[in-house]
C-alpha cells in the first residue's frame, strides 16, 4: 500500500494565507454589494442623501479633513 505524502509547513502556511486573503476579498465584495443595495433602495424610496457618503470613507471610518495634517 503506497504511503501518503505529507504537506510541508510552508505549503500549509501558503494555503492558509491564501484562504485568508480570499475571505477578506469576499468580505469587501459583500460590503460593496450591500452598500450599493442600500443606495439603490434609498434612491427608489427618495431617502438617498449623497452628502452623507462624503462624510464617510468606504471603510466606514470618518473621512479626515484635507486641511488637517496628521501629527507624526
């Protein structure tokens, strides 16, 4: 009976990192779809406010004022 070859730790690590990257990519994709659906629903029922989008970035964090510089 032939023996089964074992995976190296390097390969296991690469596969795990690949799965994590794919999961993050899918989360971002789902978030964009949800945002687009909310926007479409807001436009359809007349509650869409494009100025509200200017106050936030895509990550949901408040946008920084372009006139402000960050302290280093």
